[in-house]
C-alpha cells in the first residue's frame, strides 16, 4: 500500500490501530500472523559445500578422468601427481571463498535490539523483532528506526537516510500526505527501517515489518540474485569442455590405429593416457588461482580487499563503472564552500577568502584562547566592514554542534569558522546563550538569544522575509525590493552549483518587536559535500582506459549534475522516476548516452545495471549503502566502500575499498588488467606447449613410436606449469591502461592467442620431430637415449619460448627477477631426473656435453620462427614501445602519465 498518500486517520483505520497503539493481546496475535520483524536469510554454504564447489569445472573433470585412466593402466605415479595438483587448486579456492556468501546476515545488524512503543495507551520497551503493523513507535535522537512507519507527530526531527536512499544530508520529516508518485527519497512523512534519527523526536505508526519493509525488499533482491561468471571463468570452462572432447576424439582415433598396426591393447592404452596428459594443462587451474591470489595480496596493500578470486580478473575487463556519489566521489561530509555578503562573494572552501571581502580581525584567532575579537559585536562589525567574520560567527554561535559531533550542516558551519581563525569555544563562552528558539521543519530557522543580540540562521526565503535591513560596508541599510531580488538571485546561483544555502541575520535586543522580526540580514553560506580532490584525475584515467563512468545517486538532479561536472562527467541527468517510466527496451536504448542518474531507488539501480549488461557491457558497481546491495550483488564486479559502507554492501560485494577512495578503483582496474595480461601470457604459453606435445606424440604414434611416455609429459607440464608460469604473475603492468577494454564475448583465447598457440606449437613440433629423427638414426624403436634427448630438448625449448611470449605482450625481457630464478630452479629440477637415481622413475639416461650441443643447435634453428610468431602477435595487440620505462607497479595511473 502507498502509505505516504494517506492521511494519518486513514492509516490508523487501515491498520485497525489508534494513537494509543494496539493492545498487547492484539499485538501477540499480529506477531503470529505476520511473523517476527526480521530479515530472512538463505542458508549459508558450509565448508564442505564450498570446498566441493572448487571441483565443478569441466577442466577439472577431464583431469580426474585422466587420473582414473592412469590408475587403470598401472601408472599410479601419474595419477598421484594429477591428484596433488587438483587438491592444491581446491584448497586455494576454498580459502579465498569460504566467507563469500554472508550478504544477508548483515541485514540483521540494521535492527535496533529494543524499541519504545505505545501499547494499550502505555509506553513500554519491547524487542524490535516483536514489532507488528499498528504499533506506535516513540522515536528519539540517536534511535535506529526498527520498521517502516508513517509519522503521526514530529518535533524538529531529521533522519539520516544515506544508507537507504543515498541522500547526502539528514532529511527533515513531518506528517502530512504526499502524491503517489513521490520518490522514496522525498517521502518526508515516512521513516524506514535501518535509517537513524539525527535530531528531534517523533511518534510514528508501524506500517510494514520484516521482509515487507524497504530493507526487506532489498533482502529479497539479494536472495534472487544469481551468481555471474567472469569472462575468464567462462573461457576456462569452455576450454575444459573442448579439451575433453578433443581427448576422447584423439583416443578414439589413435588407440584403434595402433592396435590395428600390431600394438598391444596395453601399449595403445598407455599412448592414449599420454595423449590425455599432453592435451590437458594440468596446472592451469592452480596457476590461475595462485596468480589471482598474488594479485589479491597486492591489491590489499593498495587498499582494495578482494573477497572472491575471479573478481580480480573481472575487474580488469569492465568497460563501465557505476558509482554512487556520496562518500565515493565526494568526501561524505558537508563543507562550507562559499559565502555572500551584500553583493560580494567569498570563497570559504579552504580557509581563505578570495580577496573580495575583508575578514578583518575575526580572521585572527584569539590570542589566549579565551578572548574574542571586538568584531563579534555586530555594531563593531558594521563599523569595521568585517561582515564575513560576523557571517561565520553567527553560524558558529547559532548552532548546537561541535566540529566532531552533531548535525552535519551545523558541524560544517563550526568547521568553517574555525578554519578562518575563530575560536568557537571562546566565542560561545563570550556570547552566552540566554534563550533559544529551536529549529523545526515548519519554522525552517533557528534563533539564539544573547545578552544584547539575537542570532538567526535558516532557509534563505524565511530569513529574508523577516529581514528589514541588510548589513553593508557602510552599516545596516534598508532592504528594498531590488536588494531582495539580488539576494534571491544569489540563492539561485548557489543552488545551481549544488550548494545547500543558509541565510544568517541578527537583531539588536534593544529593538522592539518579535524576537525574529525586523532582522538585519548579514549574508549567505553555501554548503556542499565536495568531490574528493583526486577523483577528477581518477575518472579521467578510467576514461582514457576506455571505461565509462556513470553516477547513480539518491540526491536531487541539480546536486547530481553539478557534482558530476566537477569530477569530469559531462552528461544530461535522468531521474529515477524517468527510469521507472521507461520499458526495458527503451531504457536499454538510452542508458548508454546518460551518465548521471538522480533520485535513484534500489529498483532503479538494478534496472540501470541490467540495461547496461543487456546491451553488452561488463559493469562494475560501487556503493556503500543498503540500497546499493542488490546492484552490487548483480554486477559483474561489486565494489563496496570499507569505511562508510554498510555491512550489507560489503558482504554483497566482490571487492571492498579500504580507503573509500575512487582513485583506488583506478588502481584496482589497472591491477586487474595486469593480472589478466599475465594470465593471457601463461595460458598462451601452456597451451602452445600442450599443442606441441599432442602433435609430437600423435605423429610419432602413427609411426609406431611412443616418444614421450605419460610420466615424462607430466614432468614437462609440471616444470612449465609450475614455477616459471607462476612467476609470470609478477610481470610488470606495461601499457595496460592505454588499451581499450577487451570484449566480454571474446574470452581469453582470442585471435592473438590462437596465433601464438598455432605458430609456436608448430615450431616446437617440427624442431622436436627433427631432433627425434636425428637421434633415432634409423632405429626401429625409441631408445632411452633418444627419449631423453627429445624430453630434455622439449623442456629447454619451453623455457626459451617463455621469454618470447612475454615479449609478444610488450613486456621487457629483463624486468622480472623472479622469473629468472624460477627458470633456474626448474632447470636444476630437470637435471635431477637426468643425473640422480630419479632417472629410474622417468626412464632417462645421463646426457654428455656433445648431447647438450645438439640440443642447443636445435634451439637456434627454432628461435627464428618463434620470434616471427611473437612479432606478429605484438603487432596485432599494438603495444607501446616504451614499456622498458615502466616499473610495473600501476602503469598508466598517474595524471602525469596520462598527460
């Protein structure tokens, strides 16, 4: 029901309640009918379920089949090695993802444990979970609202709804009726579960509880949100399926051919196992996981906490960032930006004015912390021309806040006065308050009464209406209509700049009449939740990287548009009501052209996100409030704010920014792109090696040779898939932020990778076949010596190819000391299976110096074609030629680099 459209009497009638509340017996019946005032959660995944989920990809199942086949034909060593790799991969994924599914549990934290209600005409304290529709709440400053409720009676109440609506400042609330189309953020006659009372008190009747509240609707969104796969996950799953079909097809061809040619079924089966091991990059899942884990650790050092491993890669592929305004693009705290005194505008944003007005002695702090400048006297201020000082002093004295506590707007006024040298504590002591007329939503002003003067602050129209004079450089003068018009124009000018405007005035107590009439208008102050200083450069960098930035906020259209322009987002503004009026198809047609959305409610955010995804974008959604949780959950990458963010937002996200800084998103995107680039390199490296292995074993088997048994192929894969491939994860970033985002449909195996796999695989296959023919020298069967030569030649060639694949992606050859150490360690490991008793398990023999010379010659023959393949890939990807100057830590991130 649209409760905000009904008057209070109709609401009570609909709920069968009254201002005295429901009787306790009736409350018990309603509790049984409606259930507890709680948010329902889905059952969390247990540790076993999380662990087993690590073994669901097609690639894993193919490897398990290969291990089973190895056991079947008596090769237990192969089966054990495969199992160890799979277990390690499962453990890595389990550690990272065990706590990933706790989004809805955090919603419980939004409930107040106990609340004050009227039941049967008496006030009593009850658990918030026992609230029912019709209960009458008694709310006071500091309370968390426990359910959605319609206001019955208010006393200067303001409610912080930022976590629900995105509104940057507390909103005034009052009874009354509103039109049906009133957006959630503007429903001033209703309070909502999870918001907090920052000022005043109120009486309200509960209209919705539990899952029927606005927060409950968000919980429902989270329950129905499906987990999405990242492009890398989709690519690896597709790869696993293709390799599975390929292995089956190869075995179906090779085994019958060998048996037909006279080979025993056992020997043919061993060849089939060898082909399976050769075709499958056993270490790929583990290496991908390890590389992502290393990226996670690095990103944590850069204030980006990753909750799920695939989010790292996904972040590097996004082409749109949807961001909230409050606390993300802005500082999340009100600041005085500008002042105005009788036709003179003053910059108050940084503790200094622009020189258009003299701040006089009021800009100097009191010498001993207790004295107050003479210009605290309005008469002295008029005589000295220190109108700016008086403007700030009224804001500081007609005020109940401190710099650290109180209403955000009043805190900003105190901070502005202190920044301009005013000792606020001493000033308040000197201007002792003898009376006060409090602010209220109806009055829209506040007055403090002192020994000889009255200070007033409030809405410009209200204060201007009660002013008869204005303070000028020549003292107070009559406030004629022309001057009133100029004041109104200035208010509109400030409002166009998204400033919240307050007017300030005083009155000599010796003047006759009402305390708040015949005021002397001193001036205006314009306040704003200002953009973070670094955000404009960060957005420019993300734009340069081909990434669109869209602001989605609960604030009004004027504020949203002004802040967007400040941070470099130039766009028309679309409101949430306009989004709601569009069909899905119409929204999809318009969503690309609009970058600023104002007065957006949770359902609007999700619709905008889904429209972007429907037209082909990978979307990162940033947010900090409860209202952001559904969109964070549904986004390709959900990014929550760690400081200002609610627990709900954090638990629904993939990444949490520990410093709430949009610039960290820029760094994280660069890190994600770098990680994907490095994953591309070792996937290309591993698959080209596997292609060569399959081709070599397959071609040799057609001539009756089992050139590389399964254990040797697995050893090759372990050496190449192990330390060297892992060391690729530490490669420098290169020019990743100077490229356009990759297509979400392309996957990791793109045209360039296929070029490298085909070209490098063919090169290695031809060279190794040539080496096999040379060492066989007409022999009828493969000898241990020939097998060892091909085995070792393959290993060394793979290490050479490792540097070629890096060069093909624009990575400096000597930029990774960890890679050099990994290659050296892997070579030592290989030597151990040639020159130690381990050789008995691998069927190898020791090689002499001349044998190493033959292997070296084979490498030189293959180096030229290999470099040609790398050069072709390098030209296709269009890498920068100045990568040698990049240290690899955040390339393309600084404004200087952008320039």
